[in-house]
C-alpha cells in the first residue's frame, strides 16, 4: 500500500482517538494537503513542533492498527466483496433466465453500495 494512502487510512480509522490538536494538524496535513510550514503558521507552532506531532500521532495510530487490525479487516472485506461481485456478474452473463439475471444484477448493485459505504 502506498505510504500516503496507508497513512490516510490510519487517520480515517483512528483519527477520532487523537486529541483535538492532533486531529486538527493531521486534517491540515492529509485532508487539506498543507505543508509542515503552512500548518506551523496556521497553528502558531514551529515547523519542528508540527513534525513531532505528526510523527507521534502516526506512531499512535499504527499501534492502534497493530492491536485492532481494523484497516486489514476492511481491506480484506473489500477484496471479498469484489470477488463476490465478479462471480455474480459472471453468473448473470451465463444465465438465460431473464428474471434470475435481473435479480443477480440487483444483488450486484447492493454489493456495490455496501462497498462504497465502507
């Protein structure tokens, strides 16, 4: 997994467990794509201070993931949903019964919604 994407997942899953200050800094960093210097200016803190907060916050969130494994479970479920969707689409393509085919397509659409909500 790409480093920045992995860090974004950490923040998405465990950001609420951080302090308000840590959350704000990481929101600027990940969501708003601010540089360390820009965050330091907005927060009236040194650039090194921002760097330290980000580094400590990442370490905390990595520890949460190590213990809870929510991201790993989420990614596995996404892969499983995609496999199920593909198998259903394959079945629908082979199916001659139009009613069954349309019911399979409805199930595929529901799986897509579940996948998008996660």
